C-alpha cells in the first residue's frame, strides 16, 4: 500500500471513529464529498483540502507540531539591529 493510500485509510478510520459520514465531514470541512473521497482513497488533493479536513477532525495542532519554530536568519537579525535607535554623542 502506498503512503497516500495508508494516510487516506487512517483518515477514514478516524472519521468513522468520530462517527462522521463522508457527507457530514465534507460539509464540516467546507470541501466537496468527492474531494474527501479522493483523500481517503489516496488520490492527490489540494493542500487546502487536506488542511480543512484535518482541522475539521480536530488535528489543527498537528501542523504546529510538524514544523519547527521560525528562527530569524542572521541577515534578518542584522537588519533588526541596524534599526535600533542609537544614542547621540
């Protein structure tokens, strides 16, 4: 089974565990039932569809856990330091 198919199957199981029908979850997420079906069957969907469905299932926290916090680059830090006020001598 491919990775997308495995992910889709896990998503389907979660939907069922939360007692949602496809039509209900699709409406809750603001996506079409066809888009949700595609996602559950491991077919490509837009990032927006994926985010909406995961959010509707209560997994929006997963996004912040997936990505590290943004750290300013040395160039950005230098620009910020250059904008600080300096005392007049």
